[in-house]
């Protein structure tokens, strides 16, 4: 991930309703941290993204390492 891309990505996920955030003071520290967690909508989206990722990696694998029947 490129420098400066994590927080913009988290903000986009929050805008889509896939994550929520809240500020909390961390135990044993004197400063606030922003915590993110997946929403139910985000958990459903993870399943969709994982399925698409698996299909793409399987297609790449078939090109890179064809089986005897495919070659």
C-alpha cells in the first residue's frame, strides 16, 4: 500500500457503510486513537470481494500453470 493511501481508503469504506469508526483513549496511554470495525454490510461485502478475488486468482493460475488437459 502506498504512503498516504490507508486513511483515504478507510474513509471510502466508511462512506460506503462498510466500516464505522470511533475515537477512544487507549488504556495506559494519554492520547486518543481512532478505531475501525466492520459493519454487517461490510462483512457481507468481504464475502463478495473474497469470491471475486478467488475467481481472479484461479483464472491467473490457469494461465500461469495450465494442467495437461488445458495445454
